[in-house]
C-alpha cells in the first residue's frame, strides 16, 4: 500500500497546479508579468516566444522539488512529478492543441477537447492584457458563458468569436 500516498500527492498536485496556473495567468501574467506574456498575445516570430520563460520557471520549480526529494525530504519527489505532469498537460493542451506548435494540426470537433480548444481561443479574442476571459489551461468553462462574458466586454474581437463558434461545428 506504499503507493497510495504518492498517488494522492501526485493527483492533488496536478489539480492544484491548474489552480496555480489559472491564478498566475490571471493575476501575474496579465498583471505585472505582462512583459513576458505579451509575446503570447501577439504573432509569434520564430519557434519561441518570451512567454515560454514561464514554462522554464515552472521547470526549475520541478527540478528544485526533485533535488529536495533526493537529498532532504522524500515526498518532494511526488510533488515534483505532479508539477512535471501538469507541464506535460499544458504542453499538449495549450501549446499543441490550441496554438498548433506541433508538426501536425488537429481541431477537435466534439467533447471536452473541443470545449477546451474553443475556450482558449476565446482567451485570445481580446486585444491587450485587460478584459480577457478563460485563464485556465486544462479546465475550461462552458463556451456559452465565455461568449456572454465577452459580449459584456466591448473590446472583444467579434470576428474571432464568430470564427471560433463556426470552427466547432
Ligand atoms: Zn493570456
Ligand atoms: Zn494561449
């Protein structure tokens, strides 16, 4: 039964990380951290963008946890695995599925993947750092709710919202 606690810690860390990432995205990246994140809301030139530095920061946190787990406090390893797994989910859902940084492109037509895809596309429907919606990377609110929120926001790019809605059909 030695595996129960590690599994609980890993699953708990992955879900907590979605909350941490949501809060970091909403309050840091769209706040004082906009300097790095701005590059993600503009067209990308080349393979990387300054915003990727956030992934590097989280990678260092994971490495730090593995080091602590190895030398000082064993359970830190399980937290490190949780942070790493979340990073993989982020990479698949956000960088791959939504922003098409994979060598192949796939637009989900149904189910949760479609909702996640549309929700993050709507995050990019507002120009600049203020008035954006949907800050999570793995959990996505219902698209209807987001469109309603965006409608209340006068600075929304209506063409993009329409494009996202049509893409999902
Ligand atoms: Zn953003
Ligand atoms: Zn994005």
